[in-house]
């Protein structure tokens, strides 16, 4: 089986990224600080919005702050770095070397994405105590809820990775995708619920959010974590995530098949 044969190569590629994270640890620490500052500012803004009221639209302030804290941490740890990797390799011409390797390019990218996430985990451990203190965080209500959240988190990670892969593959046509990436980050944070929880969206905007894949990346897993949805509703949320993971995987395969007819090496 080809996957079994290629596993050692994927393992070595994945192991490189924790080393890279350590080499660029000050950049990552700055990124962590930016996330913490964002969480603090969101807390300050929403505390002012609530203005001493116990709840707004049935959502208590402590629950909202905990949700936003977890949402931003989750989007940070699952950030699809492979989009940036692909753009750089295509722009510099290194993609020719990647394509010449005996293991599939998509497998290389996914292995490096997993390695990059693993490299960020030690930094997440550093920031979690501060997040728990400032974000009113608490563990899931039950082991069953924790298990459902872990499954949902895994599906969210798949969705994020597939979106990152698609954006990266667009560089075969566009060469530069930074502008798209900036737009995507804002749209993703907004419709994933990292700035305003989807619970507080007006009905029309909430309907749009539910038709897009972004809610699968933070809103659904965190609603499960915090007990906002449970039972059949939680299983429905997992089904929505699984649908988007499969749909985006199919779209990534389609874009990849087209990209192979559009290889342009610049600078290499």
C-alpha cells in the first residue's frame, strides 16, 4: 500500500516543523501575544456593550467571553499554514522540486501542516493559563461533551486544512494570494463567530452564516464545548462539519487536477 510506504517520508516532513517553530520562536511568541491582546480587547468591548446587564439575548457575559476566548485560540492553533507554504514554493520555483519527489505533493503538504500545528502546541500550553484566568474558561460539563468536542475539533481542523489547501493551490494561477488571505481571515473570523458569536447574529445574517463552511471551524465545536447544543443537535452539528470536510476535500482534488495543467515555475 502506497500510504504505508510513504509514511516514513511524511513523518520526517512533519518532524521538521516543530524545529522550525523553535527556530522562529520569537515570531510565534509575538503571534501569541497578538492573539492574547485581541482576546483582551474583545473582553473589554463586550463588557462595555453589556454595561452591567446580566445577559443579552439570553447569553450571559461570562459565557460570551469564554466562547470568544476559545474561538480565537482555536482558530490560531488550526491556522492553515500550507496556503503560505504553497504560495512561497510556487513563487520561488521550489514547487518543481516538490513535484519531483517520490511522495505525492498533497501528502507532503498535509504532513507539513500537521507538523506546523504540533510545533505550535507548546506555545498554546504557555498561553492557556492566562486564557483561563482572563477568559472565564471552564472544562466541558461531562466526559461525553468533551469527547464530542474533540471529534468536532478534528472535523474543524480538516475543514480549515482543506480551505488552506484550496487557497494555496490558487497560487498556481495568481502567484500572489496575500490579498485573498487577508480578506479570508476577516470573513472567516466573522462568520466563524470569533468576533461576534453567531448566537447574537440577526436572523438574516445567521441564515447566511449557517449556509457557509466557516461556522464549522469555531461556532459548532465551541457550542458543543459550552453545552449550547447537545444530543441530537450536537450530532447534527458534527454531520454539517463532516459534509463540509468532504465537500472541500472534493473541491481541493478538483482544483489540484486543474493546477497540474497550469504549472509555471518563476525564479527557479
